[in-house]
C-alpha cells in the first residue's frame, strides 16, 4: 500500500560536497538551533518516463531507489510553491500498479521505461532546535547521472538540498536562504535532479516548445489560450488526488471540467467549433461521471450536520445508524463510478484531446482581435442567456416547475461566472465585479437546489425507516427545515439578481 507525504525543499548549487569550508553556519537561521551530522548515504535511483518524457514535462518524477532509509518506489507530484507530494511504495521489480494509475493523466496510457540512472553520495546534517527536535534536513550531494536511452551521455555535479521537517515553518527556509545568499550560494537552475540529468545527458530532451506564430500577444486568443492551459493543467494535476480520495478533489476536478466547457462554449467566436464541440461533449461526460460522488459528499455532509444540530430528544429511532448505512452504500457506488471513468479508454482519449488543445488551440480569425471587443461581446451574450432563464424562473409560482427553472438559471449563472473568470486577466475590474455578483446568484440558487435535493433524500429515508418499523419523525422534521431554508433562498434571489444586473452595465 502506497503512503503519501508532503515534501517542502529548496535546491542550491553547491560549490563542492567533499570540502565544506564554504558552508556557512546555518544554525543561525533559528534561535538555539544546531547542526547534527547524520553521516553518509549512498543512493541509487532509476527514473522512469515515457519515450517523449511526459512525466518530466509535467513536473512529475517516478523512480525506483535503493539505499537510504526510504528505499522503494517514489512518485513526486507538484504542489504550490516549494512543495511536492511524494507517494512511496515498497521496493518491487516493476512499477507498482497504484503508481501507474497515479501517473495516468500525464502518461495518457503510454508505457514508461528507464530513462536515467542517478547515483548520489549524500552527506546528511539535521538542523535541530534547542530540544533536539528536527527543523530541517541539509543534504550535500555528489551526483552522477547516466542516460539509459540510446545516444545519451553522463554528467557529474554537486548540489545541496534543504528539506523542511514535517510540520515545519516555511519561513525557516527563507532564513536559511538568506544566509546562503550572503555566502554567494544561489538556487539551482534545475528544479530537480532528473531535469538536470536529462538536460546534461540528453541534449534537447526537454527542449523549448516551438513558438506559436499564430497567437498575437495581448489578443483575445492569447488570453483564452492561457486560460485553457491553466484549466487543463488543473484537471491533469487533480487526477491523482481524485484516485486517492483526497478531500474536495472530486469537486475541484469537476469545476475544472466545467470551466473548460464554459470557455469552449462562451468563446466560440474565437475557437473552431469543429474541434472544440467534441471536446465539450467529452468534458460534459466526465463531469457527469464525477457528479454522483460529489453530490453524495454534499448531501451526506448536509444530512449529518442536520442530525447533529437537533436536540437529542428530537432524534427518535436509529437515525444515525440508518444515515451511516445509507451513506456508506451510496459512497461505495459513486466512488466505483468515478474510478471506472478515470480508468476508461474514453477518459484517456479525452486527455489526448486536451493535450492537443493545450499545445495547438484551434484559434479563428477573431482570436487576433483585442479582448475588449471579443470577450465583452461573449460575456454580454452569456448574460442574455442567464437573464432569460432567471426571468422565467422568477415569473413562475413556487413549486416543482419553479425549482427546475431556478436550477437551469443556476447552470447559466455558472457559465457566465466562468466566462467572466476567463476574461478577468484581460478586462480587469468589470469582469471581476461581474463574476463576483454572478457567483452570489449561483450561490443562492445553488443553496436552493441543495435544499430541494435534500428534501427528496429525506423523503426516501423516511419511507425506508417507516417500512422497517422505525419512527420517521426525525426525517420529517429535517424535511420541514429544508423546505423553510429553500424558501428563504428563493426570497433572496431577486435581490442578488438585481445586483448582478448592475455589474453587467459596467461592461459596455
């Protein structure tokens, strides 16, 4: 079973690892700290990647390492700033299936093979506080890299790593870096040993992408291209988290799908629909497969919170047990659906299409125009669609038809919000204001929809409880509370919608 940890470190270009006269007193980075020598380690790692280095290009590394205290398979995935997630699996001859799955969004099913062998002689020192508690680990490395692909060479260098102890204060790394800079020691140019090894042993392996001659800087197409790439990168990065069941990961991946779909729909004047419409359809499919698990998360949290907040005397019968049994069964089914989608050939094909879309966005002639005209026009169109749906919803009497109409208006509000987010770097304050006001519309209509859905779930739980001879009082009480809450959200809609209309006027 693989284990995960968060790794926060910085790399520096060390003058030499065998002569540490240049090394400043890093203990000054923390009051009362000292350095403790932990000896020498010999590490031998073989790095795996696809033939075209999809992992390395996606800032991920997969290696099989012997030596040291953590021998085994290591998968490193990028996080924000200086941090990465490191997933470790036991030492085996072949890549563990779990790690193959976690790199799938980057490899897109292409086989991985050994590409570089890196042997490191590591001198380790711990930076500890006055009580001996670990603050950071300082490693001085002598590195030899040998290419494992035809025509590759080898390289030798020295470097230093400063890795923050688990739960440590990131400000410590700033203090260490300040001391190093005063001694003339700067950051390493390569983000990882693998990146440097590939660059020095296989020239051109990580060469720069070809310039995009069709994209005009500052144009609507340039802004949209950057937005699409950002969302595609988010979707790819979230895949491993979704597979491992990380909190909120399904929701965030679903949002990335919707943002991509929204941009492809809202800015059709900029993009070739013959290319993007099929991608939109597949993104809709993926969001639909992720939806049940996310919906169950929201519903479960809402129901558990509702039961917890009731006075004990109003909880009649085995309410908690029934809720738990229902939740476990529903989550198992929805989790299976999510994983089946991510393991399907259809998802792999979508990843291939998204990779192509990011590399070569199908821009139309209008993409060369200024965003102030092209993107504003798209936002105005999306606002018009929302306005028509909202007017219809607010004109209906309370009941199932109005509930359904509010839900449709909510979907239109999401599309407008995502379109405004895509335009924000180009249009600035007007797009930001519109997005904020429409988000309020989405939030209120979404809370109304959640109330409607929760009422339906409570009715089904009450029926099941009654059929089993249990009291259905508590379920009915919660149902009544949800009806009141949904009605209150309906009352708030006209006000938040009016405010969104004022933000719309600032676009023109």
